């Protein structure tokens, strides 16, 4: 992340770390285990960028992945290590400068993280670099065109972005569209889907809050 966005993120989540149980998280996001592919990477080298307090990272490890998580927030890293134990490796690292050799991973996953960076293209390039040839990535970000964006703008007014996270402390957030993600991850070809629409889950493919982009490391990267 750029320094200003990284500093905001560290201050925000160090003050109010986002720690909830597995039952609560996947009760709120019942679509997430399938969208994240927790069960599909046994024996593969999996990297989670922005592992937070380790809930998703733990699912990969439980299902047999060789899982590594990175984060920049000390409070999250401490809580993640407590949750995950020795089932996965957890490291402090900036997503712009991942401390891994080229072609280190088969699969890179990130949920709700890249949109909090003011240099997301540098993160995308690092994802390409650390993936092996043919390796895949799976990135989840907030969608610009969603029910929750409209609801929050109408309810909160001019400072609506302060109500997108788990406290009112400021944090950098970019909302995305399919077009913006295709530019961000060019020249990779993306598979896009939307998820999470509160009580109206049938509308999620149209106005869901999370935009999920899946793709493969481009040739030549």
C-alpha cells in the first residue's frame, strides 16, 4: 500500500481489530466458503493477502492447503497467530513488496483488502509475480454498484464512506466495477461475480456488495 493508505489501515484496525468467530463470519457470508474455494486447494501453496485475524486462512489450512497469510496490522497479526496456531504461516508484510521469490504460490486469495490500498496496481503486479505459471488468484472487493452503496449514501450522506467498516476511524476505500478490475488486473482475463445482498440474496448477482474477480497469472508476467 502507499504510505498514507497503509498508515490509515494500521491505525484503523489496530484500534478496532475485526475479530469474529468462524460461525459468525460464515453465518453473515454463507456464500464465502464456496467463492473463496477453501476446500479446493489441498496440497497447494496458498497465499492470503490481508489475512486479518486469520479466519479464512484457517479454512484453507484445515482443508489441507500449505497456507501463508500476510498482513500489515500488528493487532490482526497477533490475533491471527492465536487463532491459527501452527496450521499456517503468518507474516507481517506490505502487499506492494511481498517477501517471497517469484513463482512461490499456486493460489493467491484476498478478501476485502486491495480496495484499501492507494496503489492497487502494484499489488496486482506482486500477485502475478509470486504466482507460478498457470497459478490462479481470487480477489474480493466492494462493488460500486450495489444495494449497500446506495443504502449507505442515502442514510449517511456526505460522509458515507466512514460507515463502510467496523469503526468510524477513516480508512482508504475504493469501490470497484467490473471494468475497473479488468483494468487493474490486465492483461489477465477475469471471471467476475457478485455476492452478498442482505435479505435479498436473489438480487446479489446484480447489486451484491462484494465483487469477486478470479483469474490466472498472465503469460509473460
